[in-house]
């Protein structure tokens, strides 16, 4: 099992008009030893490793229990953990 740490967290809660709809918290998973985000050349490879990847902080691992793979501008696929079962790009 790889030791990981949480990297970047996106917006904690966006308020849309008066509806009060909050956005999900989302983090990119980093290698704890190097501080470099984990990335894969294909979505399938990212999805294959996703269930076995864990955040370094157990509390955050429990908070961000959902994960998905997202292709970034560099063409690589990055593992994101979220506190919501679905995400919007």
C-alpha cells in the first residue's frame, strides 16, 4: 500500500444564489515521499489503482472516501478523492 498525503483542496462551499447549494470538497492524491501528485497515462490504469490508494491521514481518508480519475491539461490522469459520491467538472 502506498503512503499518500492530501495535496490541493478545492472550494469548500460555493453559494449559488439563495439556494445555499454547497460544492463537494475534492483533493488530488499525492505521493507522501516525493510530494508529487500520482498520475497515470490512461484512465483505466488510474481506475485500476484507485481502490488501493489511501490518504496519509486516516481521518482525511475517511472524510474523502469517494474517488474518481480526471484527465488534466497535461494529458495524464490524476486520482481525486472527494467527500461526495459524484463530481462535476
